[in-house]
């Protein structure tokens, strides 16, 4: 199964997890990975059993990236204040 298919298959479930705000595809060295973007890291023991981001999905490694809180820009496509 392709990594794109695996990402698409699991994206909705990942986005339901605490602090998860995005899912993508990237690389770790030469290996493809599924990237999960979170607002903050939370110790595994502080999460419930169904709230932990898995280490792998269908054989592909998962890489967690802390990006903080993402806010929408108030600028339009032309870059002007809106």
C-alpha cells in the first residue's frame, strides 16, 4: 500500500487525537514517513489508551513534529491587510 493511501486512510482518526492539527508525508533520511503535527508534546502516560499517536501506520514510521498553535492570517491572497 502506498504511503499516500496509508496517510489518507488514517488522517481523520489522527486529527481526532489531542493536540493534532495536521498530517502530512515527509522523509527521514531516505525513508518515507507520515508526519503528524501537534501543538505540544504530551507525555505518553498522560494520555488515554486511544489518544496515543502510533509509532507506525501500516508499516510506515510516524514522525511527530511540534508546531505550536497555528493561527489564520488576516491577509488576503494579495498580501494586503483584510
